[in-house]
C-alpha cells in the first residue's frame, strides 16, 4: 500500500466505530444431514480406500416407522423363515442402535455382524428404533438397516420383531453358519469322509 492509499483508507474509516469484543459465538442448531450430504460423505470415504466397511450411506428410500421389514434369501425354507418371524429362535446377541448417527450405526452393524460370524452366532436382534415420534419424520436408522442387511452375504433372512422384542422398532436376523459350524454338523451327521492314508 502506498502513502496515498493509506491516507484514503484512514479518511474512509474515520467515522467507523469498532465492534465491542464478545466472548460469545452464535452457532446454528445442528440439523440432520441431507441425503446429498450423506452421499458425498460416503463417496469421500470410498475414495480413501481405507474403509473395509462396504455398507453404503448413499441415498436411501425411507420406510414408514410402522412398516414390517422382511427379507428371505432364495433357498431358505418357508418353515424356517416362519419360525424367525415368530421370534421362536433363541436370540444369541443384541445390538442397540438408539441415539447413534447413521455413520455410527453403519460401523456398529458392520462390526456386529462380523463378530457374530467369528463367534458362530446364528440369530440376533438389532434394535434400530422407529425414528422420531412425529408422523412423516424420516426413519433414518430403520431405513438404512433395511438396506444394509441384504448387503451381507452372511445374512440369510430378517424380519421385524414381535411386540415383546421391540415390534417394528427391531429386527430378527438369521446368519449363515460359519464353515467351522458346517464341518461340525457334517461330522455329527456322519457326512464327512476320511480318506485312508
């Protein structure tokens, strides 16, 4: 800045009163991320290549808070699925997603299913909640759980829980047997052949 510019600036600023210093910051209330923001976050994470979690947070079609979630892979017997629907299988593990963000829930579901497979857990309950109490509010977690579970090859079937297990705010999930469990079953049934040395 040359001296003429400095003098001009000083003259223009003569009648300006400086703001009083304040130790308060005015923050806007935190809003839920839009589907576009969720998609961009997901794309950014995929771009890093470090995230082994394949569950997506891309745009999801929201399900109604009272909708029944139901999914069965081809080959699962109807009687087996009916037993799952009725909550007749022993629940071996429970995951509660209440108060988690979509990203936290994504991580929790991924790790939970992986841990269940590691420990030969077959039937689990995931409490996803129904979303806000107000009608018409998006059901984020329930909608994403409905989208995520079929993405696991290990998930054979799922169905919304019975009233005493959380109703449409929770889901029963049936997982595939691990290779180790399949081998144990084969041995029990005498279906393994031991080749002579």
